[in-house]
């Protein structure tokens, strides 16, 4: 059964929150973020205000997949991670 767009948003926020709290993550989580965001960006029922945030998360996840030092990438995005989650909460 496919996830609803609300479930997808919740999962994205959970992964980002974990990255922010734990200051570490995995390439698999970045891959999952990328897939979830990609799915949401083509969904017409998504609030247009959230699209720029999702595009930033997409770039974050893509950069995370391609970096040799994922924990450093996550650490350098600590402020973004909490802001993205906060912004997504305000639009959902």
C-alpha cells in the first residue's frame, strides 16, 4: 500500500529530525529522503509554499548521497534541518 502524502511528509520530517538530533545518518536515509521528496514534488495536492523547502531537502539528500563525509555534511546543515522541519510543520 502506497504512503499518503501526509505519511510521506511525516517520514521526511522524522528523518530530518533524527539527522538534526543525532548529528549523523546513513546514505540509505538520504536515498529515502530523495525518493520521498521526488514523489511529493510531482503530487498536485502538495501546498505550493512547501515546494521550495522540498527542493532544498532534495539537494541536501543528493549532496549527502555523494559526499565522502556524511556526518560532516549533516553537521554543516544543523540549522537548515531544524528550519526545514519547522517550516514543513507550519504548512502541513
